[in-house]
């Protein structure tokens, strides 16, 4: 294990690490990374913003002081997360007429990354986050309708997120 942590992907006896690098390689290999460098750049922009949102969402879980944790959580759900949702809504709206996905005319790793973080955040938050974002809500429904994703969601293990 190159960094002594998961994930590790082995291809032809060579080991690779870093989840984002592995995700992007798989996305390129399966046609989920756009059709040109401009689409790839937009995908990277959204993918990195999802990563930033995940780091923000995780902050309350690492805070030991309960008062600070409450303050961080309140700011997260009232300020930080709405900022990210506005950004994702803007990017989706810019591309909506083209396909209804975040980038280009088909599903990409950007859509999957956002879908994943929204699913996780709703589980932690305990209530729907997209009530005021019908465009993002429609995106999540389109993604849930992808046959492979629908099949996985049907059989995936139940977790506490």
C-alpha cells in the first residue's frame, strides 16, 4: 500500500492510491469524464467543489467541544452548505438545456460525486436538503433512474452514513 491507507487499486501488478486519482481514471475509462478538455475542466471544478463540501460537512464530527460543534453545525447548514448548493445549482442551470446533467450531454463523474455527497449530507442532516432546489432535486432523480444506480441503491447495505 503506497501510502499505507485505502483505497488502493492494482492494475497489472502496479498499485495506485488516492481516491480522486482512482475515480478520475475510472471515469475516463468509462466515458464519464467529458468529451474534451473544457468539459473535463468543468467536471474537475465541480468534483473539487464536492470535495470542499465534504471537508466542510466533516468538521463538526471532529470537534470535541460541544458548544463549538453546535456553532459549526449551525453555520454549516445555514451558510456553508447553501453556498455550495447555489454553486451546483448555477452550474446545472447553465447546462440544463443541453442534457439535464452538470456537464455535457450525459452523466459524468461530477454528477455522481454530487449525488453521493447529497445522499450522505441528507443522512447526517436528517431531513431533505433540496426542497428549495428543484433543479438539483431533478438531477438526483435522473441519477437514481440510471439502471445501474437504481439496482445498487436497491441492494446496498443500510448504514448510518
